[in-house]
């Protein structure tokens, strides 16, 4: 081949791109880099703003829980003055409908209606037809209905009913007041005028306690009974009556009957509370006498008839409660449980809320106050104008007040008080609830009646969150971290290539399925094999230690030539065999350790009750859910330790175990710590497993064998039943805010610790 041929066959080098092409490429890269920078920056700021937006939204929903109550005067009407200081004081009551559009004044058997806010009189279409003599006493039967008992100078009681008929025509609401009366009955057999009266209507008939001017107290009940005869279908009224003769009756100034007509309470001029059992109407029995300190001027039950509000001549307001000692039994006793803000004058009226444990008090100087018993606070204090208030009523929806003073001024107030039961103290500190002998942390948002006292203590569900987290992490941490150490440091690469993806795939397993299996399959199974599980916790570690020690003394030919594959196979056989032996010896272990019945043994020895769905079930289920996450991140951190450092350590004579403890774990500690924190956050926010596999009982107890309720599960359980904008609704948002703040704090602290670990051990 000649030189010309060689020259012809040579490949000519590519010519460099033109300068314009290079400039265009650089410009394009700059545009791409700038665009990527903008997208990344916007994404980062969007993430930050999203987090702050979530926080702001939660805060906005929660903030109204702690708003102060407020009031405004909505209307004022002047009617005839009330002669409260005359020889024959007028007996007055006021009321208002649920829409606060129509109010009334009842005095001396005459009733007048007014349209608010203008105060225009409303005529009755039909006047009640009843024996209208001189009214000497008046008593309202508490409840949603406007029911009264009118006491006459002849010793008779006339049931008196006020109702509001609501109609709609062309979307316009019309409220028509209607007044009716019931059959009068004789409450004082002597025919003397009634000076003080208590009146209630029970399912079996009306009941009245009437005090005469001479100090005689009569108890009367009208009840219906079937007429005699084989085929009698009609009923006839039967009058049951008795006179109460006890010390202090002459000094009675106030009478009060409970809703069932089973107890009678009286307040005296010398400051004593008399408490009678009147279940047997013809044999009343005095159960106790208690001192209130000064003359009692007003009494009222709160909704549910468990708590009693006592107002005195000195303006003090206190709440008493009937208590039965469970160890002694017998009659209930009255105990004063709360003192609320006092008035400047004698308490002249008390009106309970029909929706909660709130109530209204008024005094002889014209002052009005709104209190709440559960939260132990006085929410509103309206200053007086010097005229004594003779009648007052809380509006049915607790959003208004109507009062009448002795100058004839009928005034209504708008009340803004949406969440009276929520204070920082009532949410996070013990509260003395009705029916309890001591202050407790309790969460119980709903009950079986309107009289239920909501209990919104957040500590039980916060405690449940911590309890579930602690037990789940105690199980998951050693298994996940030790598994990651073995996989990264001692497992052969070909086996690790199979094990690690399988474990990571478990992280995608739906938690609802885990909860389903834990609640419906594992919980009943664990109840049956609990002694065997205890045996596993004792025998598996012991068996591992013994086999590991014995393995060192085996000859090489028995260990095989496949290295740690044989060790792994031996460990699996050991683990499966120990579990199988424990299951086979389940009843024997129960006999050896728990005296043949582990439930009775736990109860008698430690006072622990075993529930089928308990914390141990949750520890297993949530542990299995979080192990893949901790394992995967920890294994990556351990595997990313530079191989030359490990090789150098081994070359210098360190054993694999020394290399692991002195080098690898220290170098990987930031990553392992991050794995634990991520696992912790997963456990704290877990909902479905806890919801399905535990009893959802909000209790303050670290007992491993009973259930609990977490903040996240509480939100899932309660939110469908929470009225929009109500106290429970906003408290669930508060639970979400607490979770948000807690996880933010934990993640922040975890990042600080991780950065310090990384800076300290960066030399590795």
C-alpha cells in the first residue's frame, strides 16, 4: 500500500462547532439552569407557605374556643312597675321563645306578650279559662316547656302552660303565643294561702310542694290510676298528700323539686339546705341538712338535676352536687363543689341553660351574670342600674337573656357565648364532673340525653398517643435497627439483594389491612396464645445466646463452607423451632407462670385487666407497619459508610464487631437517628391501625393490656358526628393542631440532633 492510499483511508478529524453554535448551547444551558432554579425555589417556598397555611387554618378554626363571651342590649320595654316591696308582693315570671322574637310577662295570673325588639304588645286570640282568684305564689317547672304552677289564696295549684305556635308562609315566620291551663288541685288541705311553691310535672302526674304563711309544708301529687272494674278503660285522678314536719320548715324561703319528683330541696332564711327523699310521697324523709352560711334567696337545678345552684342574701353563688359514697352507699349527700363570682346584692333569680351546664343569675341591684359550672367560670357580668331584678330567663338556645326589674323595665340581651365549656384549665387540667368524687382527666364528648355533661379533657387522648408511640417504638426499634445492621454488615450481597427489596415492599402495605388483621385475627389469636408469647419473649433471646456461644465450638466441617448462609439458616431454624415449642407448650407455660389462668393472675397480682384489643396488639401491628421504614433508611445509612474505612479498620486488626461498634454505627448515626425520627412521626400520626385494633378507650393508664385512644383516631371517630362550628368540631381541629405542633417540634429537634451528629462524626 502506498502513501497516497494511507492518506486517503485516514479519517479526517471532526471540525469544532462554530462559535455561534457554542454560544447558543451555553445560552440554552443558562436558560435551563435559570428555569430549574426558579422552579426549585418556587417549589421550596410553596412547601413552606403550605405548611404555614395549614397551621394558620388550624389556628383559625381553634381560636374561637378561647374567645371571651360578650353581650349587647337588644331591646328595652317599659311596662307597669312591679311592687316588690309591698305587703302583697307580686309573683312574676318572664319568658321568651327560641327565636327571641316573642316574650311575655306573667304576674298574678295575668300574662302579656311582646314582640321584640320593638316591644309591641301582642294580643291573645283566646284568653285562658281558669279559676282566676288572687295568686299568692308562682313556680316554674324547669325544662324546655314554659310550664308553671300558680298558687292561690285558697291553697289550690293551677297548672299553667305557655306555648309558641310557629308557622311559615312565603318563607315568613309567624309566632303565635298560646296559653292553656290544666285541672286545678288542692295543695293545702287547710285551704290556707300558699306563700311558697315548688312545682313539677312528671310522667305520672303533677307534683307540688306548698308552704303556707304559718310555716306548714305540704307535699301533693296528682297521679292517674285505672278505674275499678273488669272492663274499665277510663282513668281517674288520685290525690296523694302528706305534711312534712321537720326542723327548719318554718324558716323556709325557697323550695325546689327535681325533675322526677323524687327529691325536695328547701333553702331557709338562716342559711340551711334541707334535703328530702319524697319517692314515697306519703312518707317523706329528711336525708340531710347543710349550711350555706347565710340566708338562701334562690335555688335551681342545672340541666340533668344533678347540680344545684344556690344564691344567697350576700350575693354569693355556689354549685352543690349530690354524691353517693360507693363504699358506704345509703342516701346521697350534698357537697359544695364550686364558688363562682358574687353579686353586689342578694341573688333574686336563677335561670339554668337548657343546653349545657351554664346558668344565669340576677340580683336586687340590677346586675346579671352568666356562669358555667363545668368550666368553673363566670363568663359575663352585666352591671346593674339600681333596680332590683324580679324575674329572669335564659333564652332556650342560650343566646339571649330576658329580665324584668321592679321599675317595670323589660330588657333583652344578646349573648355571644358559643363555647362556654372550653378553657385552657378545663381542657388540660383535672375537672370535677357530676357524679365523680374527685377531679379527673376525662374525654367523653357525647351521651344518651340532652342533660349529658360533655367532658373534653384532652390529656387522655394525648396520653394515648404517647402510649401507643412508646410501645410500638419499643418493639420496632431493636428489630428494625438490628436487622439493618445484620443486612448491611454481615449478610451476603446476593441474599441482601433479595431481603432488602422484600422488606421495603412491606412499607407499602395498606395500614387499613394491617388494622383489619390486627383487630379481627391477631387480637383473638393473641388472647389464646398469650402465655406462649410471653414464653417466646423469654426463650428466644436465651436460645439465640446459647446457640451463638455453641456455634463457636462447632468444627468447621459442620459449619459448612457457605459462610454466613449456614448461620442464617441455623438462626431461622432456631427461631421457628422456638416459636413452635412455645405454641405447643402454651397451656403448660400458663400453668407454670400464671397459675393456670393468666387473666386472673394479672388481675389478682397486679390489678391489671386484660382486654382483647389492647396496647400489645397495637405494638405488634404498628411495629410491623413502621419496621420497613426504619429498616430501609438505617440500612442505607450503614451501607453508605465508605468501604475503605471498613477495610482499613479490619486491616489494622479490628474484629468485624469492633469495626461495627467503633466505626460503622458512629459514622451512620445521623442516618439511623433520622430513620427513628421518621418512624416516630409515622407512629404518632397512625390512624387506621389504632382505630380498628384497639378499644378506643380514652384512659390514663400505661397498662399494656388495655386499650387507649390517640389524637388521630379520635379525629376519625368523632368528626362525622361533630356539628359544624360546635365545640366538639373545633376541639377536633385543636387535636389536629396539637399533632401538627408536636410533629413539627420533634422533626425540628431531630434535624438539630442529626446535624450535630453529622458535624461531630464527619471525620469518619
